[in-house]
C-alpha cells in the first residue's frame, strides 16, 4: 500500500506499508498506521498479490476502511433463461487455481455469491448485485486461496444454495 498525505505545513508525505495475509483473512490486509498531522489521506494505492491495483482518494483520517480483493475473473451470461433458481457444482473440482461456477436465475434478482472457509469465515464475495434472468457461468481464480475445502453460497430470489469445492496447490 502507498499512502500520500499532505501535512498541515504544506509538505507531502509518502508512506509504503506492507502486510501479509493469514488463513482468517486471505484477501484482506489489516493494517494500522499513524498519519502525523494529516487530516486527509490524499491517495491510497493498494497493489494486490493477484496484480490488480485499487486507488482511493480523499479519505478522511480517524476512520476504518475495509477493502477486500475480489477474485472473480468474469461473470458471463449463457444462452437461455433458467426455469428455476439453481447453483451447479463447480468444475473442475478439485482445481488448481481456476474453476467455473454455474448458476441460473428464472427472474431478475439480487444475487450474492460468497466463499467461506470451513471455519465459517467469509473469504470472498464474488457477486453482490442485481442480475437479469438467465444462466450464468463465473470463472473463479483462487490462486491466492490456501489449499483446502471451501463452501460457496448463492443467495437469490429468497433462496440459498451451497456447494463445496476443493482448492489444491
């Protein structure tokens, strides 16, 4: 992470902070740092292990900012409309490091697709938005996940579906 702040005397300060993940937060860095006399973070740049970069600007000091990397490569609609809500088993399973998750929506719905470890801790939110009716396939790149069994859960149309998947390294 790189943090750029302007001090009360007009000087700029640039800090670079490193963090590492753990089993409990594989895609989150929990860091605490002082800003000196700065009251605003002018820019915060996060370089994630996957290679993606996020930029945040004009962040007020003395607050908690929670940012998580998303592992979704793409969500693509497939031909046709589903006749019912469904969540298919990912394929391949077990996998290294990419798998495909298919699901169907018979009507436009708010869709949440999340991944949990076996301790019940959320590892990633893959989708959290409205999707039109249809059949979908999602490519999940879990290169930053540790080896193990995970549960992915789809919530849509007032229904909840869960499946297990195995990540190998």
